[in-house]
C-alpha cells in the first residue's frame, strides 16, 4: 500500500492518495468559476453546461448525469470538459516523469561491471564498464487553469433543486432527466422574446439591410410558427399524462393540438375545463387570428383565403391580399400564447 509520503513533487491542486507498484491513484482539484459553478461536457454531443459545485457535493457517490441538451446519460466521470481533462493529464504526466526518473536512479544506483573470461591457456585482462545516471530535481509548473465560457443565467430544477447553467436550448435537468412540459414551453417562449430583443438591438444599418431583404418578416413568421409548435407539444404532453385513454381518444385525429377549437373540445370531452373560458375572450380571439395567420403563411405564402377570413372575421384583411406582420404583433402573440400555456398546464389537475 502507499506509504511513501513526499515521493513526488506535485503542483498545488494535485496529490497522490494511494499507490501500489507502478500504479498510482491521484486526486486533481477542478476549480469552479467565480460563481461557484463547475463545467461539464457531454461525451456524446460534446456541448458544455455548468453545475453548482455546492450542489454537486450533495449528490450520491459516483452519480449518473444527464446531458441537458441531448439527454445522454452516463457516469459523472465521463462528463469532464476538455480543459479539465488537460489539467488532469498534466498532473499525471508530472508523476510519470518522476516515476521514470526514480526508476532510472534505482537501476543505476550501483555500477554495472562486465568481466572477461579465460580461454585455454590465454588469460585476458579484466575489463570493467561503469555506467552512471544523475537525476535532476523536478520542479512542477502550476496546473493549467480553467477558462471556459462564463454562465449568463442560473437555472434551478423544480424537482431536485440543483442549480445549473446552459448555453443553448435544453430539455433535461443534469440530475433528474427530462424537464416538465410546462418548463420546456416557457423556456421556448422566453427564447422567442430574446430573439426579438436581439434583433431590436441591431445597429440601424444592419437592421435596415435585414428589413429590405425580408429577413425581419421571415423572423416574425417563424415566431408564429414556433408558438403553434410550443402549444402543440405542451398540450399533447399534458393530455397524454392526464387522460388514461389518451391514445384511443387521439386515434385518427391527426395534428389536433395544432388547432385551437378541436384541442379545446378534446379536453372538454375528457372532463376538463374549457380552454376557451379559461382565458379571456379577447385573448382567445387574438389567438385564433394568430393561428390563422401562421397557417396562411405556412400553406399559402401569406395570401388571404376563405379559411383565414372565417377564422379572423374581425380583421381588415381582404381575399387575395398578402398579410403583413409587425414586431408588436409578434410580442403580443407571445404574451397571449403564454397565457394559453398557463391554462393548459392548469388542466393537468384532476378533471372536475
């Protein structure tokens, strides 16, 4: 067992804890950032996220982690970042160099001599060969630091309470796995607001170029498309979790969660409150127009048709006219959709 304290010179942050023969077990400290967060890197998709060092210490020994982005699950030791791995390899290399030096020193501790032998009546004079090795003191350099991307916002899982930070769209808690559907929905809506905010902060010249090329209009159209997708995903997850015979009720109904009234009827038929009365009537009417606008842009290049007029009778659009969008309309649509998502989440309670 290991009992040779001080055998190796190591930099601050590295220490040998045990060893047997040429096998050595080391601990290498991995420093957190200024916020006390530790970098983790998925071995599958290679993306980096952060976890609170304090919360990390409270996890069971040798825990499994989830990648917050792709959902890959593995032992926590597989989530070392590239910089952390380089730091550990540097400490291991320092020990390796000293092990080699010490082994050579032991091998050459005594001179090696080779003597000639007599042959017949002739005697050869003895010949001695002396080989020596002189080691030099080893002075380790400091371990490389960790300079990974700084976190922007601290998140906290509503289930396990672990604090973490991400650098992109995510769907998993690093400790307890898939996030609840309402958390995913609200994150997605927040991303839409952030995207509009970023575009609003562009320099005037850049904004003018994008506007002239139609990029802003496409951004706003994409926003409406994404809002419908958010509601579809959330409503589908809530319905399947709350209704025991959900699949039987959904059979043959296609993309029913993309259509507001059929979606509301589906919940009502299952014994839940009517979404049309769970939100303000004016909001429901605006949502109908938002969904109709998204549909006509997706399927008819924004040209008003009879279906659009039937869904949005209160507007000023005319048959054959191409719709236009504004940033203000998109922001209002996001706010209305947030209200709808809150109402859908509330339906997860037992039916009346």
